C-alpha cells in the first residue's frame, strides 16, 4: 500500500519488566514531583495491587500520597470532580493511575482540571482543545488490553446529559507507562483472554485500516506476534510472569499502533454493542474481529495475508500459498479465540454473551454507522453491510 | 535480485505532488469549495438520502470545511431540516470542522485525486468536534459525489461506488443541479 504521508507520535516513556514499579520514585523526581495523587478503583485495591505499588514506591524512598479509589467501571464526571477535589485539598503535584481503561480515562480528565483549574471539564471536550502540557502523569495498567497507558484519548460519561464526552489531545498522554508483570498476575482467565483479544484487535485494525503507516505497522506486527505466542500459555499457566509481561507489552505496542493508525469496523460495532447491551469491550472485539477481517478481505487481502506471519510463524507462513494466507490468518484468529473459549468460556458469538438480543441487531448496526472509527475502515460499510456482519457474529 | 511486490515495504512509494502553482491551486480550491457548498445545500433540499441524514443532525448544527490559516472554505448549518450556507467569517461556534492542513491537501481531495476518508486517514486534515454528526456529513458528501459526479470520477473520490442505476443517478443529479440553479437565481 502506498502511504504518501503519515504522522506518528508517541512521547510516552515506557518502563517495563522486572521491578518496573520500583522506578516510580525516580520518574517522579526527574519531573519535579513529590506529592502524587493515586487513582484507582475498588477492585484493583481489593486485589492488593495498590499496596504492591505503594510498597514499591516506599522501598524507593517515596511517599505514595492520597488515594482516590472510587473510580466507577464507566468513568464519570462525578468521580472526576471528586478526585480533583482531593487533588487540590491535599496539594498534590502529579497523578499516578493504577487500573484499567476507566481509571486511565478518569486520570486523564483529572489531569485536565488539575492543570487548567476550574470545574468546567466540558470546555476541553473534543479534539485538540488543550494547548499546553499537563501535570506529571504516570500510568500503571492492571489489564493487558486497552493500551490506555499510551493513548491520547479519554471518554468520560456526563451523568447529567447521559452522553459520553470524548477528549482527544496529545497532552493527555501519560509521561510514563510502567509495565510490571506483578500488576497483571492475578487477572482472571476470562478477563486475560478478553483484554488480549482487545489488544489483538487494536493491532489488527491498525495494521489493516486506512491510516496504517510503516511505524504503526512495526508496533502492530510485534504486538500480534506476542499475543499469538503468549495468550494460550498464560491461560494454561496464569502465574507465568514472563508470559504476562509479553501480553502487557503487546497491549502497549498495540496501543501505540492504534493511537497513530486508529481502528475500524470492529470497534465501531463493539462500541455500539457495549452501549446497547453492556457486553465487555474485549469480548466484543474477539467476536467481531474474524468476521470483519473477512468483510475487509477484498480491500486488504495482502495485509491480512501478511498477518499470518505474525500469527502463525515463518514456517506456516512460508508453507501457505500466497493466495491462501489471508484466510489462513483469519482461521488462526478463530482458533486462538476457540482455544480461549475452551479454557475460560470466552464467548465466540453474540448469542453466547447472553446479553445481546437478536432484535437489537438493527439498532446496533444503525448506531455503528455514526462511530468515528468507521471512516478508517478500508471497505465502505453501509447499514446492510453492518447488519450482515452482526448476523454472522450472532451464532 | 527482483523482489516480488508482496515484499515491497509499505510507504515506499511516493507520488509526486500535483506540480501546479499555488495561485492556481488556490483558485481551483476556492471554486470547488463554492461549488461543493452550494451542491450540498441543494442536495439537502431534494435528495431523499441526504435529507434523511440531515434530519438526524442536532438542531442548528453548524460545521465548516476549510483550508487552515484563512484559506478557502465554506460553513453550513442545519435549519428546518436542511443545510444552509452561512458566511465563513460570520460562523459562530462550530460543532464540527474539517480543516485541511495545507492548500495542496484540499486540492487533492477536491480534485478527486484522493477521497475524503483517505485524506483524513493520511492526516492531511483534522476533524474537530462532534464526530458522530461528522459521519453523517461524510455520508452526505459521499452520496452527493456519487450522484453529481461522473462515475469514473466518483470512483476515485469514494471507497466504493454505491449501487446506483444510471436512471436514478441522472434523475437525482438533475434535481440537485436544478435546485442549485434555482437557489443561485432566486437566492433560496
């Protein structure tokens, strides 16, 4: 594919691997910060992960600062305001987010108000409405999927209007993403599988959609390789710290890729299913990815075929005829999803989620057409096309 | 050694620019912005597909397509279920803007060298504001291009040419161009 111009941006420092958490005091110090606000949610606290982080910080001579652990599953304006109030009350000077996507989204929004002042978050909603760097921000992901630790987007639910407000700015990017295998070791098998398929979808869509570019391709292909190699071994051996780290790195790499190349129809459908039926985002991704790749086959046969190299390795790639590589790559993804299903019950169809009603499919198809991701899908998608993909994914 | 095309690295092909002097590009883009705005205004009054999309826009929804740094462009707003042009300079707070980062990028899109989606994907424009409504505007533009442009030109501008029969296309195009002429003459 000829890509005559592209932009690629990722200024996030990634501190990854053994004792990565112990580097936090150093990262705060070099940014002139000493009083971080810790942001997390009740589940992460209950899993002992906040204690792990504060213990690591203490061993390095840093005090952890106040903890706000009331982030809800869907980031909300109320929780942002409450966290900002605590930030100001305790005179904090930086933010450390410990959690999944909603904690990261909340932390990014808190950082806006902590830096800009005031209570009106809405005036910064939309794209590129921030004009200066924010307070030092360290992100510690506790799932290996969203890639939020390296993305410049935050979605916050406004309870008053019932809408979700998107914020997009390069200044939302964390200064540091700390990826330590200890933070994902206790992740349940089902969430491990669902979030890994979320990351696989980020990488696959970055690799096949309209905004793909040589640099995002490098991140996406490396992410696909790691997920294909490590997901099933980690499901079989959850305490495999090396495999956990591979998945967490893959999620970050896929995040870098899609933060620059965006995503397409899989996400457009997944966002709508999530909004209408409340299905876990990663589960939606695992269900839709093979069907959408098949839908995009005519527009992206070469790229999907190349994915076989990263999914199955050089021997299988070399022994598969060129004309059959794309369908073989899709079959690999289906096999990966089916193996995950056998191990942890990851749903393979919309019907298996138990949350989606078949009569909802037309509404989901209509809603997905207005999703911003749709513009990046390589093949044009109309209502009938979206509905057809949903029907294929039904059972 | 010859390398098969499948191994050619992505991004290795760079097409030369249009090679047209900037004043001519500016004049062309200004003309096309003028034309696209008026065709969209006319389409929103007579084309049922576009009318359905406009009906779902928020009341008073205002948007602009322009070349940044004061370049050519147009602004429109929803009014009584239709799109109405408004002076770009007098446009108040916009809910959506398509801003080409350079004149040549607009020239490529309005010269039908590359489509709107591809231009966006290649970071040649920034789209700020209500993206959900933005998708409706993109679909309006796609439908209008499919109808009013010759098929071989529209194919270059769109990801996929929709299944429109020649009869339907000619009838729809006639309605749109006629409406535009009426609006130009009558000022409505």
